[in-house]
C-alpha cells in the first residue's frame, strides 16, 4: 500500500477522533526514516552492481548512473529532503545516496527532516480535507 494512502487514512482517523495524533507522528516519521536508512545501506553495499545488472531492461546505463552520482554529490541534501515528495525518487533516494557515497550522517539528517516535512504535509493536508468530507 502506498505510504500516502496510510497518511491520508490516518489524517481522517485523527480528524474524527479514532486516533491520537501525538503517538502517530513519531511512529510514522521513524518508519519512513528507517526505510530510507535501509535503502542507503543497500546502495552503499551494492553500488552500481544491482542497477547495472537489472536496470538494463529499463534503460539504466553506466553513464546515467555516473550522472546521477554527480547530481547527488552536488545536490544531495536537497534531493534527499525534497525527493521525499516525488514518488519515484522517494523510493530510490536512499539507494542512490548510498551509491553516491553521500556521508551517512549527512544523509540521515536530511532524510529525517524530509520525513518530518512529508508526514506533516500529508497528515495535516488530509486532516484538513477530512473536515470537508461529511460522515454519512
């Protein structure tokens, strides 16, 4: 299930009093952050090996991976934080950051900030929208 769906459902449940927001926010932020840390570990461990082997079916080449590495070296923190809001990048950013040898603590900090922003935007947005959806 896409994470946005869970956040939207949680926002609605908070709005109607079925869930408390205060334990929910840290749990979702921690889950989102730990998932990114796992992807970072895989990227730093396997590097270009996996994308080059399996990615050829979808157009991943060595030159494209090198361009991605250069981009992450230059814009890594912004890509990690704002990439949380772009569906394909959210799933790949941890792996790519690890592959590009972005320092773990730098990645961890920006990943955490991105997770907090992502949870607050989606959670608050769905809570707000739920106020306009009548209960039957």
